C-alpha cells in the first residue's frame, strides 16, 4: 500500500497508475482508518484530501483513455460497501501539494521504490 508522490502521478507506468486508483478506492472505502505503515499519514488528514488526490489519479487515467466509474468523482462516494457521506472539498491550485508529507525526501523514496521494481523515471521532479 502506497500513495505515490503527487508529482509522479502524471508519469507513473500503467501498472502503478491503475494500482494507485485501486489503492485510493480501498482507502476511501472500508480501508479508511485501517492502519498500514506506508499510508498512516493519510489518516492524519481529512478524507477530502484523499478525495482530491484520487481525483488527480482519475484525471491522469482519463487523460490516458481509461474509463473510471463516474461515482468516484462524487466527493462523498465511499464505494459499494460503505455508505456515502456529505462532504465538501475546497479546490486547490493545480501545483499545490495535497499532503505535506510528499516532500523531496518522499519523492526520492518513491523514485527508489520504483527503480527496485525496474521503473526508472527521470529525477527532474
């Protein structure tokens, strides 16, 4: 379980991008507040931050031609097994980081993790 650094979303290979969508769906659904060392920082923030992050993933998926269940665009949608919530999301500037934990050190950690998987991305971020 991992949320890739926000700056990497647009360059993630297909497998990691689709995996990121599944991860976001799981976290927004029944996985919300279920501890896991790699994503525990997410639970220190409102679920709406995860929704905004997920929307970035969905935007990239749609840009690449993938079709995503439209309900994931609804702010309060939590999947088929969790009742929806009434939530509001404040929009951010497109270059604003959602999670402060996604700093330069985390970016390097993500790049190294991808490299161990045989995915080598430019360190131009």
